[in-house]
């Protein structure tokens, strides 16, 4: 939908995904400040926002590049003027290798490798195109998703990569994604430190073998406040931090940063005194990891999301909520909410100032 600029949220049709740019920029400034205080770089993940203008704002604020989950996201970022792009994924297949060569002509991507069977075709494709692409070894630091084992297996892979034309080994990365929701009182900080120490130790092994390892990359929003403290880490990838959400706040226990991303919804039914239904269900906002949170009201709770209906449980103080009333909600998980929408309605000081298409939405290849 298009609207005249200057309108208030109350004038939007619902449901609508709203982004408070002042809050987002304050979050960006806060993350940059945290990184600077600890002497690490910031390479924010763009998988959650998928908008080149946001990536440019992050770079202007001090980010050293961006991270993408998919080659197609990286293509969108490159088209928007971003050059330094870590594709934190494995690139496999001739179609993608052709596209990567094209991308490497316009930008300066880094590609993950955890096996020679990705590296050899990549090397051939780059050498044939007369190009050299940066590669980073993905190390499994406990997530058990992808990645070569730390230590000797990573070193053996590094030695092989050094001998392949068309590739420039620039470092290692790991993601401590299995530790985001460990309660602080159950040793989250120590567990993250131990996982990241395997990454730092791997770097030391590479350097002892005369293999330069300038980049040691890790961390997400749910861990970055601990990860920035770990010796040997050079950069973090926390991306969703710019939006914050109920999952990061409550399940990952991130105490800082404000909620920049909200969904505005309308009460469409009041079937019972304690129950209201809004026009925003799971096709509007993600709530599997953590329920969305109603802004400014602790007497109204989301208890169930079906495809297009959100069920609210009302305390006695909220039972005057009526059909047609509006509520603003913080998504459970921002990352899997933005992909449900075509655009961000961008606000400053409560007024619509822009509408940004979510450019890399659906860019899955
Ligand atoms: C490789 C990688 N790095 C970092 C992250 C963290 O991203 P965010 O900070 O947006 O939660 C993820 C999340 O899935 C990831 O897969």
C-alpha cells in the first residue's frame, strides 16, 4: 500500500510492519559502540532486514561490511552499493558459481568453505574467469550445523585452500548459535567463551603454520554481548540487534537495545470477555520461539497465532478493548517476520517518512 508521507500509524491499514528509524539508528550506534569498546569489527547480518539502504546506514555508522545468508541477498546488497559482503554459507553448483563470478566483478565477497568439494569447483570457476575470491573456513564450534572440526581438520583444509588458484584464504568463522538461549545463571558467558576459544585456538594453529588468518568472525544478537569480550575474535555478525525483538530480549536475555520493529494490528472480534482477536496471525508475525509482545500493555497477551488470527488473553483491566481498537506488537522473532512483508513503513517521531521495499525478500537462491 502507498500512503502520503507524514501520516501517523493510526492511519495505516492493518496489519502493517512499521520500523522506527530513530530507534533503529540508536541500536546501530549502540552496537558500534560496544564493538569499538572491545576492539572488534562489526559485519552485521543482513538476512533480517534485506534492504541495501539499511546496510548502507550500518556501514556509515562504522560497520566494516555486511553478512548475507544467501548469494541472492548478496546480489541485492551489491546492487545497492555494498562491496564487502560475507556470504555466511556454502556456495554449490554451476549456476551459483557463474553468479558468484559475476558478483566478484562488482563487489568483494567472502565465501564459506568447509570441504574441498566446495573449494575445488569454486577455484576452477574463479581461475577460469580470471578472478580471485576471498574464502573463509567455517568451523563447527558446537552448533553441529555445518563446518569443519576445529584444530587439525581446519588446518588441513587451510593448507589445501592455500594451494588452490582463484581463492584467497582470509580467515575462519564459527557461529555459537546453540548457546543463545542458555540462561545467564547457567553459565551462558562461560559456554560462549569456551566455544569461541576453539575458534581462537584454531587461528593460533593456522598462524603457527604460517597461514595468515586476519578474520575471525562469529556471533549473533543473542550472544554478541559475550562474544565481543573473547580474545582472538576480530568481528561479530550480530544483525537482528538493529530491530531487537521479544526472542532476543526474553529467550536470549539481551538487556540492551530498544524495539524498532513493530506490527500494527486491529481488534476484529471480541468473542469472550477475556478474549480478543486481531488481524495479525502467523502469516504476519513469527511467534514460534517467543510470543509477540503487546507494546505498552502487560494486561494483554498473545496466546495463540493461527494463520490470519491472533488470539489475545485479556486481564480484567483490558476488558474494555473493543472491535476496531488498534494494538502495536513487537514480533516474536524479527528475522522470520520481515520475510512475510513486502515493505517497511518507516517512521520518525510517529510520522511516516518513507516506505522501503524489503528488497531481498524471496531471494532464496
Ligand atoms: C552464520 C550466522 N551468523 C550470525 C547469525 C545471527 O544473526 P542475528 O544477529 O540476526 O540473530 C546467524 C543467525 O542465524 C547465523 O546463521
